[in-house]
C-alpha cells in the first residue's frame, strides 16, 4: 500500500471516528437534556395538580371520595395524552403490578400518603403497600395547610412526544449530515495533502535514481516548510556537495592521469635528444621481432655510432658534442617512417628498428642517413666541425631475438669502424 493511500485512510478513519464520537455524544446528551427538562416539567405539572386536588379536602381519602383523581385531572388539567399516565394506571384498578420491563416504560409518578403508603402505584406498586426506602429518598412532599398530605415519587422514563421525537430525529439527521460532510471533508483533505506529499516524495525518488545513474547534480523543488521540505532542501545541498566533490575528484584524477602520462613518457624518453631511450627500444624491438617472426615478415635492426665523437667533445667542447647528438637525432627522426623505431642507446650510439624492411632496403636507408649527416652544415655549429657516422645493419630473423639481431648489427658496426668509418656494413641473412 502506498504512503499516499495510507495517509488518506488514516485521515479518513480519524475524521470519521472523531465526528462519529462527537455526533454520538451530542445526540446522547441532547436526548438526556430533553428528558430532564420534560421530567421536571411533568413533575411540576403533577405536583401542582395533586396540590390543587388535595387542598380543598386535606387528605387523599376525602378528595378521592369527592371525585376520583383521574376524573379530576381530565376535568381541570388536561394534558397532552403522552404526558399523562393512562387512566388505568391512575385508578389502580388493575390487579398485581406487571413485571418491570426494561426499555420503553412510560414516564409517570407514584403517589403515597403522609405515611408512605402507596395511593397510586403507577403499575409498579399496589395501593396500600409501603413505598420502598429507595423511592422515599426521591419523594417530594405535597404540603396542604402546612402539613404533609402526600408524597410524589418519580418513576419510569419519559417517552418523548411526537413533536419532540421529530425534533430529536431532525437533530440526529443534522448530526449525521455533519458526520457525512466531515467524512467527505476528511477524504478531500486526505486527497489534497497526500497528493502534495507524494508529489514531493516522487521528486525525491526520481532524483535519487538519477544520482544512482551518475547524474549527481540534482535539484528537487522545495515546497513549504515542513519536514519533507527540510528533507528536499537537505537533499539539494547534499547533491550539490556531492557533485562538487565529484568534479574536484575528476579534476585531480585528470591531473594525476596527465602527470602519469608525462612521467611515463619521460621514463621512455632521452632527455638530450627527445628520442626514445634504450629501455623503450628494447621492449618495442622485442615486440616487432616476435611479430615479424610469426608472420615471416622482413625486419631489420641498426646501430649507428658517431665517428670520433670523443674528439668532437675534446676539440669543440662538450656543449658542441651535445648539439651534434641532438642534430643527429633530429635527422634520424625526420627521415623515419611512423612505423620505424629510433632511440638513443647511450653515449653517441643510436639504434633503429625497421618493420617490413629487408636488409638491402635498410642498408640503403642507412646509407642515405649517413650521407645526410655527412652533408649536414655542421660549420654552422662550429667552423671546423665535421661529423660522420658508421652504421651496422642486421636483418636475420634466425638470430633468435631482437637482442641477438642487435648484437649482429653491433658486429657490423665494429666492421664499419674497422673498415675506416663513415660507412654502412650489413649482415646478409
Ligand atoms: N657531449 C657528449 N658526449 C658524450 C655523451 N655521451 C657520451 N659522450 C662522449 O662520447 C665519447 C665516446 O667516445 P668513444 O667511445 O671513445 O668513441 P669515439 O670517440 O666516437 O670513437 P669511435 O666510436 O671509435 O669513432 C666519450 O668521450 C663520451 O664522453 C653526451 O651525452 N654528450
């Protein structure tokens, strides 16, 4: 059962119960009040009638002999039929009193003489029998010439008159109309309140789902100042805080990621020439070798070494040596394919790996590089500077590994140095 239905039912039941209680109490109290007023009026009526009846004679016996009480009443004090006890009760001509029936007994009075002997038993007591102590307590004395001539004791309940009953019925109808109206009002209020409440809760639920799916910045409408509004406001603040924290986290994650990339790049780069370093070359060359071996594709590795580099350093300063290293690296980089690999291997040594390149093709490319370096305008760096390189090339996949191929290329480099430098030597497969 939804919260809305529960709230509506609670309001409906509370409204109905309270209105029914108020209606019931009002109806009961009204009936009771009417009964008391009528009882007092009837008692007053009967008291004055008995007083008037006894006054000329002084006693019940004398008065009754002159004119029976019921005839007297009908003659001098006509009363609405339902206010007077039936004549047979007044006369007491019936036999023993009927058993007391609970419920709708008529309202009437018992009349007793000055000694509490019953004169009119009203169908409850027989004439002459002593009035019980309980009835004596409520008995009202009828005074004639300063003496108690009789006692009147109320008995039974008053049945409302037709008009009074209609009045009571109208009051009850009005009360029940009030109950029905209050029930409808409770229902309408329940619908209104629960609609507002469930609308706000629905907003919160869909915002929580959106956050769950990654949209952290949510803003639900805040209506009023109740607890749900407080909850909505706190939710909005929490959502904004969450979004801010997430953005800050993403920023720092981006910074860390960029710095990690930079560190990774730095760790595989040579600081002087900007080319990749030996560690990177070894990893990549091994991978290129495995690929070439598996698919039986041509693959060549190269070692290049600047000739008499020690002399360059010595004769033209270490800084000139550094500039030469940078320039040679730049020439290599500029004349490589994207797929080729070039790295500074250490000192004045450079290594290269050429995928999809056979020995002759690699040797030709190396010779071109050698020529480019020899022809480079080194005089711009230093008027007497001249730079050449020696290169060893290997392209035998049977060597067993990229490292082994590099050793073969190193052997070829050694031969190039031995043969007079500024040349390319290659190992035929
Ligand atoms: N300027 C400079 N010199 C370096 C660097 N790394 C190594 N060297 C120098 O390079 C020189 C290499 O000399 P050698 O190994 O004797 O070889 P070479 O003088 O080139 O002679 P060959 O290789 O036989 O032609 C050494 O003097 C090193 O100090 C560097 O980063 N910058």
